[in-house]
């Protein structure tokens, strides 16, 4: 089969600080409207400042906005993907990464990926918005390749190792998640180390209440969003053990490897330590794995795309660790269904009250599959590429052209 080349790459943004419309969600799923559980006094490294304690949007969690990358092949087929990078991402795609993409054959994804990573090392700092942008390009390329050869991405990656993906839900209402068929519920912590023992008591009270509502067997986890120090995390973990907390997630910032190593030593037996959603390099994941993280949680839209995610999964596998990506919808589903070390996956509840399942990247993707009774089947993924289309009725802007 003679494969086409990539003729054009284009980058669009939606929302973020540079836009007029906010609260839409999309690739920047933290950019939700008012009264959303995801912005209601969640513990962060900024919680120690009174003025930034209540809302993550107040310190700029939603400044970036959605980045949409579209790639068009010489035969007219198009592929696309989204991430969190907005206008900055558009600049990087149009003025820098485009040179590595246009003119290559649609199957030359690994070569493009390597060139993107190495050519941006001098300003990527090994992660952050540059890697989010590279991820979106990588994902768009996989989508295009799948659409050209008319195969779902998971088949290009070697095929499914299971028929279904089972999900846990992240949100404020694990009790409702249980009724919706999920296998567990991950609660954000609302108090950080800045609040000491009082903070621990308050988060434990919420956990105890949820345990009472969901019964003994349903999984409950804490997502601590980089808001703790080792002593606080250790105390919280021990206080949570009687309520059968399954794991403590992202207690520290991504590069505090020694803190993770220390916490692992201090944790109650059987409780898991997880992290990874804000790590953007292979080396970073290797260090987390070395530190004894039980579940690596890369975000496929922030870690270098599917190409990097497969490499990270291999690092975890070499140690008998799991890789359970940070919720990222189809971009994650097509990869994890091919991984032997991903027995379950995350669904991030983007409904304001976490009381029903709303597609994670709503409204930017059309046909975005959602779990029913906590499950998405391989069959549901059986469409070319990632199986979704771009919702062109969204207010997309193309700020730069090349
Ligand atoms: C709920 C958390 O604070 C974050 O909003 C979420 O993105 C995350 O960390 C997760 O693991 O889903
Ligand atoms: Mg998390």
C-alpha cells in the first residue's frame, strides 16, 4: 500500500486566557463554569495563600485553554487531536513543529516524535506546555494514520489484550459513581499540609462518610494534587487506613522523587502510592518507578502522546508496576486496551455535580465514547483512528499560520 504524505498541519485554540469565552471545558477540562466540583476548595500547592485557597481557577489553572492539532494528508484524509496548551501550543505547532511533520509519510510517527522531543529540549525543560503540544501532534498523527489505513489506533498498537475496559470515577461523589457501575471512586483532598492536623481530620471525615455510603468493597482513593509534605502525607495515609483507602495519589510535585521514596517506606502495608500526571519525560517516569510508585499515571496528552505512553508502560511493566493513565478519554482507551499492565482505567467526571457521566472533553469531540455500567468495550473503539471527529461548531481560533 502506497501511503500518502502529510501535506498540512494546523493548530487551533479554544478558551484559555487569550479567549473571550470561558467555562467550556474541552481539552482544558479544568476550564469549567461556576459551581463545579472540580474547582471547589481542592487542596493544591497554592492552598497556603488565603486568596487562592478556594478556587484553582483563581491562580490560573485554566489559563492555557484547549489546543486542537489537525493534520491533513496528501490524499485529503484528516486526523486531529486535542490537549491543554491553547494559544502557546498553536505558536509552537505552527512556527516550530510543523517543519518535522509536513512532507513526511503518514506512518513516520516515531521519527517525527523523536525530532519534536530533541529539537525542543532547549526550551521544554523536559515537560509542561511544550510536551502537551508535542503530545497533541503525536496523537493527531496516530489518528491520521489510523484514518488512512482504516484501522483503530489500538489495532495499530498491536491489538486488544482484553474485551472491555473497566473504570473508576474521579469526582466528588463516589457514592453516585458506585450506582453508575464504576469499580471505585477517587476523591480530591480538600485540605493541604498548610492546614495540619485539622486538615487531616476534615478529609478523613469525608472519607469516613463515603465509606459508610459505599460499603466495604468499593474502592476509595485520595487525589492530593501536589499539596502535601512527607509528614502530612504519612499521617493522612495512616488515618485513612481504617477506612480502607486504596491509594494516595500525587502527594508531592512531580520532581520530589525523594519524597515519594520516603512516603513509600512510611505507608501502611497494602496501601498503594500513585503519581505521574504532571511528569513529562521518560526519565521522570523511570525515576518515579525507581522510587517505588505502585501505579504510574501519565496523561497521554501531557507526556508525549501515545508513542511516549507505550514506552512508559514498558518501564512500569519491567518492575511489575501498573500504568493507569490520568483520564484522557479515547487517547488513553486505545492505548490501555493493548497494555497487559493496565487492569482498569480512569474516568474523570466532568459533570458539575459528578452525578452523571459526561464525555470528558465535551464539547470538542463528537462521538466520544463514555462508560456504561462502568465499562467501554473494544467493539466501541472499532472505528478508524481514535474514532472521534472534531466538533467544528466550537469557537475555535487559528491565531498563527505558517
Ligand atoms: C481532581 C484532581 O484535582 C484533578 O482535577 C484531576 O485532573 C486529577 O488529578 C485526576 O487524577 O483525575
Ligand atoms: Mg490526579
